[in-house]
């Protein structure tokens, strides 16, 4: 089934970026709670942020100039990210959360997102919200390389939508995903199973929260969705054919006017490779859904013939490959992945 998907299907969440007001605190916290390990470069002046390795995924904490808003609380704030865990390890995760005085919920058995399992909601010191998700049935690859703290790969992202049908149409068209039809899912929730076994979840909201990436207020908040590497450019081309480009440069620090009224769109990815990408293709590789949630694609090459575990090919990889094919190897400056 894993290998028999529509072209352009999203398989996994490769990484996400959240905001922080104290990078050293953020790095230390996630080392202790997720078992995160160093990954890539950390800017020595502590002004941009850092990435950390998590199983086969990674995540980022980007330093925000302004204080992040108060969180709306456990299981409420969006975007929110979950991690696969095993049912037999739930007590161990609770003990670790308590040991480090992390605000968390009790374990809750639920099938409200279409699968049976147990969830624990918790938050980091910047008010970013997370979940440990222990499903009854773990998908292949979920716990691969999970490390001594037994935290698996990113299991889901939770976002807000003002129109769930419009969001479902967006995912159907551009991510080749369709809603989970389980009768356990409440009417205010859209669950989009990803081909690898993770999911994206949208909650109906009248007004969108402060932490959503497309407000332009916060640097770099986004998630990366994995498609097969051969679908990487075709997926963008499909999007570019139907969505307009947002001429917004997040690095210039100008806030867009009324971003909540903007349609789904693509935009410049503010890294050196992103600028090169836009120069080559005339379009950006960031994209926004109808509710300011920010994403980009990552290509995945199956390991051992299965997308259960993949080798990630980022936009930086694709741009470097393109430049080398044009005899311009090494033309991209070294920088943090984005
Ligand atoms: Fe990214």
C-alpha cells in the first residue's frame, strides 16, 4: 500500500520549525524531552536559530525578536506537533515529563482523529504545544532509530482552518490526500492521513491563532511535507499552475497587510538556496494554505524500496544538484538548512 499511492502524495512530515525566545533553553529542553541531537550548523551569535535531529526527522527553533504570545494551552494551541511513541513506554514518558517539570495532560485514550491510541499533551517553555501519540497500531518506520528516550518520528501536525472543505480541496489537489472518513472524528475536525502513516489535522476556527506562520510576524515557522523525490518538482509545478505567487520577503521584516485575507499561495523561501530556487524557476518553494499555515515540500528517496524510511532531499540538495549539472558546483553559500 505504501508504494501504491497517487503521484504527489505526501508521505511524512520531514521537519517543522517553532519559535523561541531563548535558543539555548529551547535546545536544552528538547534534548532532555525528545532526545534531540545536534544537527547542522548553529549560528554562533544565537540570532537565527538551530535545528536538532529527531530520529529520521528534525526540527528547528527559530529565535523571535518579539516575545511569543501566551499559549492557548495544552491541546489547544496551533500549530501543534505530535511524536509517535509505543504504548508500553507511556509511563516512562510521563515520568520524564514530571522529572523535568513539563506541563502535561494525563494520558487520554481517544479515536477522535480516526485511529485508536493514547495521547499526552505537553508544552515547551516557549509555549509551543506538542503531543506524544501512542497508537494501537504503529505504522512501519514510525519508531525507526528512536534512540534511548524512545520517541519516534513526527506523527502529526495540527492546524486551524476557517473552512474545512476548502482545506480538504487544497490537500486533495496539491498533496494527493483525502480525508479520513471515520465516524469517530467530530464535525469540527478534518483528518488527512499521510501515505506513510502520519497525519495532518485541521480544527475548525473562526479566528486563527497568533502563532501561525503566514502572519509574517514570526520568523521561519513552517512544516515540511515529504513527497517522493520524483514528484518534488511536478508537485510544485501543479501548484504554480493554479496558485499565485506572494511577493513577500519575510527576511525584510515588513508585515503583510491583512494576511488572513490572502488566498492560498506560493512564496520565496528566504534562504540563499530559496533565492536561487526562485531565480531559476521564477517561483518560490514555500507555500501557504488558505489559513496562513506555511509549508514546503521535501523529496524522499525510499530506503530498502519502501517509503517507510526515506532519504530526504531538500530544496538545498536540489539546487546544489542543479548548479553542479550546470558546472556551477559550490555556488551556494553554506548555511543552516531551512
Ligand atoms: Fe524547512
